[in-house]
């Protein structure tokens, strides 16, 4: 061999060794980083009250990096709330969001003018059960120049009849509304985020979840829009304002008459003097990436929406714009299978048709049942229960059979008015419409279900109006999704739930709605197949609700409307608005049913199926669900990770509720993968998607609320999954088309982490004549041909920032050291007698530990062999 040939082979060895070393160094760096950094710096703020409320302390849980979300407002040191009948009378708290600069009226606590606060959009009709007095829940004031006249205001209303008037509202764009503010053109009962009544408990404490709105939800406040001051551009800040209502009259003495409501409007000058203002810092609203930039498209699972929104903002300043479109996973997989050039898809399952797909795990989250439930003591309840009236229930336990009952509309009052109470000879009874005799013996709703009470005994002392708007159904999203599939898999993995669906009564005699029975002998539609990925409304019931003069019918999709996506379900649950148009408006043109808006404070009861990130975003409580080990578990980082440990699959690791048998495993945990078809992409696109995957597996797994961080509702990926994602990113970046016999160049195997196709494999669910104890294992392997839901509000608000710095530790040297070691290995190869690399390949770490970089694997041995042959080693 000539000297020139030896030099050439030596250089090839150096280059190959450097490349391999750099790749392994990258994997080491990604795999060995801690799963999550320390908790981000808290932006919690606590402020003291003044005057009558000087002993009160008010705390807001988050005041920076805000978007459309909920924050917790809590307080202590107050007096217990009192009532005049059912109306709030003294010692309660009111909360609102405002815009503007400090008005200078309270030097010790800067805050906005009262004219710039979103408040006063209470009902104008049907107020018989409303707990306000038409002053405390509005902007209505009474002018009184002399405090002895007991006027509430020192300015507005001076020219009105009997000194009555309204405090105007001024929008951020200068629009001024001076009258009719209860239902004005800018905000109303269905859109406002104001908290009219928040109760202080007997121990002087209270807590409320406040929905913070950006300029998207409340353009008239403008929070988060870019504002330039003194040459510096930053998102517009806003204010959270708390107005405590006390028990002292204008003369400083306690109210003399407690039989009537004494409180006035919080924006009256009298009450405004006691306001507490806390500044709110927002992430930038709008496009965080340069307009007109080329975009790398991503789409798919809503479970990835909040994470991707955060990652977008951090990656844009690096020069690449990553778009995101929310799609049901079946639609996203079908699109990627049809059009590999469509980009990157987020999914929890493998594609069925393409054989050139690279997969990378990027997010660990889950499906949850979120709720807003407030305690209302039943008549005769003990004092210990009545003292908790108005407070929120923090946790409930649900079994698969209970969720099946809700999803199948099997409670008596779910098909509203199919069963009615009739009175005859001084007695009452139930009369059922044709085909609804089955419903007569079923509980009216969840709260009166003996199975629910067995696991949640406190509800035996609570009263709930069991209607389509409360405990007879779940708010669900329209369309096909892997999340819906996971719920049905969890339900049908349970023997009791399968038997219920098959028509076998539960222990208390409740039976399934026949339209949802898997037994064809009971179901007039043949049979219901629970191996599905949607939430159907199969019951055909329609009626004109009794007690109305309506001229049109309502059907099940009217009683239980769909929402666009899980994010919307969480938002409406936070607002306690089920969207049921229950009120007939004969004066509308044309006459129609309308929604009465959010439920009345103190008796709210709403359930939804949503994702953990949306639930966390809007401060929803979440149910504990029964897992395969027979334990009730809540969705936390630990329980999500425990479930992820059971994930299995050749191409995409799926979490199966039936096999997640760890005692602390959350049964509806979901592992989201990014999927790309490298053969269909240009080299630049592959490189950009590899950058996204590298970030998602690295800095993107740091929990926090800032740009680029992993939002609440996600558990940081375990190190093994992060290493898998980093490896897939490296392979994607270095992918090269390969021509082989029978294949066109660029259309063969990708060489990525998932290089062969696969089939989901489906077992039939229980149907008529089938064993109801048989467990279905999946939905149809064919992706849905119909779109589920495109981009929604959840992805409209993005943050602005820069990519977080890498952790300052020795691992930042992993890539260069790996390259150097690889080069050294290449140089030493000629003297090593042709020694082949041995697997598993381990890298020593400080403290005598070793990290397995590449495990023992026939596939890896083959790839090492191919690499050696290519470079002549």
C-alpha cells in the first residue's frame, strides 16, 4: 500500500472517529442532564390590606410570564362572609383585571384608575337566584357630596336621577362607555373574567382561581401587546385588583341592618379606597417570530400544544420559525403518511403506512378529568358541612365505570325531560317517554349515584341541581384524537365498566343507555364499539323542554354541546359555563334558545375531559382515577413518569392503561412523539427539525413558565427517553438518501430511530354476543379520513424570549471532548490491530459511575459494521 493511500485511510479514520465521537458526546450531554432544573424563581406576590382590612394578606400565585391562564388568589386574616338570605352581604372579596399606569391615588400601593377595570357585567335578567344586589355586582353608584348622605361616590351620578349613575369604562384604545355597562359592546357576562363574589371562610381564609386574559381574550385591556416607552419595547403590563368588602358603614360603624344587602359597587369611590392592586407581567402577545419568515411546519397532538407554544418562542430568535397547527392525531398521521413534505407531526402512535419515519419522544403529559365544583350544603346538613358552603372541592375519585356512565349519557337527567316527575293523588312518581323506561331506575346524576358516593362520601351532605349543565355529562371535544382513544381504552380495560357497557346492571341496579350498549340485543343501532377515538353523542333524544313556550326542539348535542378542543373545555370549566342554551328567548329574532352564561357562584358543578397542561393553565382541580393496580392516582410528575415506565412498542412507545400497573401510575398518561419522514425532506428541513428535537429533549425539558420552558402539566422526560430523542435528532441531522436495488434514491429506509412501518393492530371491542370481560386493545388501525379539529385558541398566544442558556456544568464539554476522543480513537486504530468497538458502549462519569451510551443491540452492531466497511476500518 502506498504512503498516499495510508494517509488517506488515516484521515478517513480521524474523520469517522470525530463524527462518531461528536454524536456520542451529544447523546451523553442530553442523557446525563438532570430531568428538570430547580424550580424557577417564584413570581408570587403578597400584599397587605389597608384601613378596615389592614389585617388581611392577599397572595397572587404568579405575576410574571403570564398568558391566557388562571392564577390563584388567596387571602387570610379576614372576617367570615355573612349573607342576607342568599345574597352576599358583608366581608367578601371581589377581583378584576385592569389596564393603565398608576393613577397616583394610593402612594403605598400603586394601581390603575377605576375607570379602566373590567367589571360590572352581571346578569340583567333572571336574577332571582343571583347573589348580588345590582350594585355590588355592577358599576352602579350613588352620588353623595356629603358622606352623611351615605353616598357611595364623590363624582359619578351627580347629574343622575336621585344621584344615581355608572362608573364609565375606558378601553385601551380610548373608547369610552358611560352607560349600559352590564351588557356593553366590549365585555359581557359570557366573556368577563371578573369575580363578583369570593367567600371568606370561618377561619378568615379564602381562595379563588382568577382567569387572566391577554389582548386576544380582552382587546380592550391590551395586556401583553407590545408597548414602546423611553425607546424600550416590552409587553404591556396590567393589574389584578382586589376589592375587599367589609362590615363597616360609611360612618365607620358596623352596618345596623343585616337583613338587607349593604355592599355597594367595588368601583365606587368609597370601596375603591380599599382596593389592593398587584402588577401583572405578560408574555408578548402575537407573533413571537419575524413576520414573513419561512416556516417549518409542525402539527398534531393537542397534548403538545402548550409545550410547542413555549418552544416556538425560544427557538425563533435562533433564525428558524417553527409553526404549529393543532390537529387530531389520526388526521396528523394520515396527512404525514400522504404528504411527507408536510413536516413534523406530534402523535402518541406510529404511522400505519409509511416505512421511512423517524420518531422521537418529546413530551410526557396526560388526559385528565378537570372540574370546578363548589360545596352547597343540603337542607339539614350538619354545621361542619354548612360552614364549608361555597368552598371548592379539591379532589374526587372516579372509576372507569363512573366515567363510562357519564360518557354514555346513562344518568336519568342526561336526556333532559325524557323522564319527568308527575303528581297524582298527592303522590309523586316518574313518567318516562317511549324507549326511556330504562332511565327511570337510574340516578338523576353522578352526585346521587351510590357508586360515586361510596368513593366520595362528602357529597352525601351536598346538594347539586342535577341537570345537563352539572353532573350528568362531561364536556368533551369534537373530533378524533388519541386522547379519546386512551380514555376508552382505560374504560374498557376495567371488568366492571365492560360489563356495564354490555348491559349488565351495576351493584345498585343502574343500566347503560341502550344507544351505547355493546350488546346488540339491547342496542337498536346494532352495537356500540368502544374501540374508538372520539366521544359520540349517540342518543337520539329531542324534545321541547317542559315549562317553556319554545317552538323548537333541543337534542342531545344542544343539552351537551361539544367544544372545539380540550383547551376550550378547560376554559369553559374554569368559567363554569357548559354552553347549554337552556333559556328560551321569545323576543330574539328569530326566537331561539340562549345560554344563561356561567353558573351561579357558590353552586358551580362542571366536569370536562381535558389535557393536563390545559387543566394546570386554568387552575382546574383534577380527579383521581383508578389505575390497573386498583389505586386512585392524580396526574402529577411522579405518577406520569411511573406510567411512562410501562410504555412499550417497536417504533413508538405507547402507554397502555391496562399495563401501567405500578401502584402510583396515572392511567391516562400519554407519551407524545415527534414523527418526520426524512426521505421526503430537503437537507435544510431535516437539520431544522433536528434542532427542534434537540431543544425539546434538552433545555425544553426544564420546568417553568418562561419562553422555552416546559409548562405546568408536563412531566420532564426521563433521561432514557431524552437520550432516545437526542439520538433521533442526531440521526435526522446526518441522514443521507441511500439507493438500493428495487428502491428509488431518496425513498428507501431513513436509517432513523423508526425505520420500518408497522400496524397498530386492533382487537375488536365487546359487542352483542361477545364476552363482556374481553378487553379491547385498540381503535381502528386506519387513520380517520375526516379532519378532527384544526388550530385553536390554545396555540394563538406565544411568548417572546431567547433560548435558555445550557446548564453550566461539565457536560457542556461532552460534544467537543467526544469529538476529540473519537479523533484519538481514529488515530489509534492503525495500531490497535483492527479492534472492533464493543457493545454496550459506556462512558465513565465522576464518582466511579458509568453511563451506557449505546446498549447491546444487533441493530447497532450492524450499523457499526456498515460504518466500518464504509471508511475501511
